[in-house]
C-alpha cells in the first residue's frame, strides 16, 4: 500500500470514528447520568436520518433537513423520556432492556409505515460536493473533511458544556449523586429530559450526516448502536473523553483493518478469499481491541476502576 493511500484511509477512519463519537457521546451521557441501558438510541439515529432525507427532498435544502434532523431527534428523545423512560429509572436493567427493545420495534414499524420499506437517499450539499488537494497530493472529498470538522467541533462544545457550564455541573453532579442534587433543589426530572434530548439530538445529527454517504433505511441504527456500545466500553462508561478516544480507536481499527488485512492474505490465497478472510478479521478486530482494553483496564480507558 502506498503512503498516500494509507493517509487517505487514516482520514476515513478518523471520519468514521467521529461519527461514532456523536452516537457514543449521547449514549454515555444517558447511561452515565441516568444509569439507563437505552437500546432505542439507534432508533433516534434513524429518526434523524429520515427527517433530514424527507425535509431535504421536500425543500431542496440539505441545511433545512439537517435542522429538521436535530429537532425531530431531540423532540422524539424528550417524548420517549417523559412517556416511557421516566418509569424505568428505578427498575432493574432487564426491564430497561425489554422496554427499550420494544421501542426499537415501534420506531422501526412506524418509520416503515410513514416512509415505506425502500431506502431514501441524501445528496451531498453542492457547496461541499467537490474535492480538495491536501499536502502531499492527496485528493480528498470536501464533505468528508467537513464531517471531520463537525465531529471535532461537537466534541469541543461537549467538553465545554460538561466542564464549564452550570448545566454541565448539574450533569456531573447527577452522575455522582442524584439524590443529593435533588435535595439541593435541582429538578432532576427536567435535568434527565434535557440530557436525554441532548443525547438524542447528537444521534440524530450523526444519522443525518452519515445518511449522505450511505442509504437511509429502516433499521440502519442498530449496527451503529452496537459499535457505540463497544466505544463506551473501551472508553469508560460516563466519560466523554473516553468516548472520543474509543471512537477514534474503533474507527481506525475497523477502516485500516478492512484495507490492510486483505492485503496481508493476498499472497497466500486468491484475491476473493483474501478479501473475505480480511473482512471477517477486520470485523472481529474491534472486539479483539475491546477485549484487550478490558483485560488491561476493566473499567475502560477513562472509566472508574473496577
């Protein structure tokens, strides 16, 4: 593999990792603050993608679609928290898993009823449809660079929000001792709704952005949800910093593995067999990475000690 191709794949891995971060950040906020296992988080990713595709198709503006994705996902998240999730905080994790799995089925069938079973497609905005030449002669799509920029910007805003603002102090306090901050007069119910809506908006943003580089279809959120769980296990539950580092590690491991592993087997077997074996090992590599991290640090890279 040439150096230019390797750098291009590293950029692809960073872009994939930052899109995973948008999913994992919301998931780790919800789990860290509320102690809630939310299997329906991938459905909010799907809601954002479909809202963006539908509004962009109706108005011809990707930017209006993006705003609709944020609003629809946040509204759906707030509604789900008030109507369903609020009744699960004092229940065990099995009840939470069953209830949020039921939400997956409801979201999937509702989306299929509203939009049909055929995939929708989003066009890249015209202003970002070209390519840019990076140092070294690498030609890289402008939109993928924009995805990297959005991911980094959202990460910076989240670090500022959690670490420097009053709502961030309440979120961190709620993670540490929810009974105490409730006794100090903080409306814990409203705080939980805000956190859940924020996590849903991040998932919807990820769905809208990723929907431009792949089709928008029912069930698209579940594979990403699995990877997001891998990310927060690697990074440490409740840690935004861990979610960012874990996302980048998973993105780079998956992307580079799919390119490098088939080449590693190319000399020993036919090209089709090498691609199949390499792809299978690449899919396994992120779970091998997770296992290695847990052996070294059972609480994750930035999680609480086990």
